[in-house]
C-alpha cells in the first residue's frame, strides 16, 4: 500500500500552490522517497480560477473590480469551469500516482466520498448530484472537484466550504452551473440552520485527511514543514523599501531580508537577528500578522532533483532611522531603495510581494 503524506499548510498563495503541486509531482514521479503520495490541505486568499474548458463569461464581476477587492484571477490546467477559493475554505491538492489503478472516475468519486463522509461526521447528510460532480447537500454544492492528470499523477483536487464567505461566489457562475434551482452552501451554513456548533478548520481538516486516505486506499502519515523561516521588509524614513540582490551563486534574485529560524529561537528574535546580519540595522521588528507556506525550488536550495521541501514563513517589517547606511552581508551582491510598487515588481515570490503590500499599506502588484 502506498502512503499518503498529509501536509496541513495554512495560508498558501495561489501561485505558490501551483508551484507546490509541480514540485510534488516531480517527487512522486521520481519516487523520492518511494511509495509516497501527498495531500496538501490549505487555504488560499480570495482567488477566481478558470479550468481548461472554462467560459470567461462565467466571471460575473469585471476584472478591474475583482483586483480592487483583492481577488486574484488565474487560468489553470485543471478540468472544470470557473470556481472560487478563499478564506474559510479547505482546499485539498492530492498529488497521487494512479498508475496502479488508472481510473479517473474512481479517483474523482473517492475525493467526493471524503467530503461526503466529512459532512456525515457532523450530522449533515450529503451526497452526489446526478448531473454535476462534487459533494452536494440537497440542491446546494458544499464541495467542488477539479483535477488534472499527467502520466497518471494527479494535481489540483477539491475545495470544501467550511466557514467560507458565500457572498464571494456571487462574482462567478460557480462551476459554470447556471441553473437557478442549484446553489452553493457551506458546512457552517448547514450546521447553523440545524442549530449546531460549527467546528474550527483544523478539526475539519483532520476529518478530511482521514477520509481521503481511506477513500484513496492509502496508509496515512503526517508531515510538518521542513523549514521555518522569516521575512523582514525594511522601510526607510522616506517610505522606500530596501531590497537586497542575492549573489549569483545564491540565485541572483531580489528579496527583502529573509532567513531561517534557528532551533530554540523565537520568530521575532530570528527576524531581528537576520535584519542585523544582512543590513547592519539593529532596530525592533513589527509582526505583519502574515504567515504562509510554500515549496522550496530544489534548484535554488541546491537540493537533489525531485526533492520536496516545504517552508513556513512569518513576515515582519522594520522601520529604519533617517540616514541609515546599509551594510550588506556576503550573501548579497547589491542593494536598492525602491518605491513599494517598484519593489513588488522586482520580487519573484508572491509571499514576499504580499509582505511588502502589508508593510507599506500599498496596493502593490500581487
């Protein structure tokens, strides 16, 4: 029996989620380690995604309005039409090798079954719809399915509405289903209607993980992030952001201050230490209330091809005094002071762009 390694990641930027599935697919195909599949359980920020056969007319809101409201818009290679992901929704990305049982219908049915059984755990009867995939409670969909297969290795997966803001679905025609008799619901809405308590997301994640492993006929194991890191956005007295360019041997890309949390070190302690080591500044750091997870590109971390490593990063900001002179470490080749919008454009990783936006209060490129 293959093992399903469950990763409970919390917040993941959508762009990072796509990269994570690609990295996990490489690991599964390379059998590093052998016999291991992956299930990533996570939350995305508000995002509208389009499947391969999606009709863009099913996005009701204008793209400019979506961007102003903080919604991202992404084309994907999954099946299905238009869907929404956002806070309070558990997104599941199983990256599973189906070569031993190459049956797409059976696989999709297993994902539906995991959501149906999870509803049942809370006394809510869910089932299937005769015409539309997913998990349904009466005429309302509580869980959507959209998958992609490459050489019988899966990606994308399911989205289960737990405490989701259901008004966000009004910006789309969910899954392209225009039938006015059908709608969208959440576990929270169904439980409140029945006068029952609403569970927290971690509890529901646990139920989903157990049911997914059983439905996929995998032995379950749990994983923690391989690395805990921090980022610090240094802001000058004039409001500009300090960015550092890594040396060519370390990737050659621009970033604010980043680094790993050492054993026994608190997050804020690590942030202040890394700020001092990389810039020479010894000032307090301010938490931004933003933590996210992502996969580490093996090429950038000098890891073997097919290696899958995950990081959990906590973001901070730091206000630098007037006249501060930067003293960069030997990890970096140069530095630059940039307006927030320009700084965001130079950053290749979405979590760092988000940290700049939070630190400066600007509507920079996401």
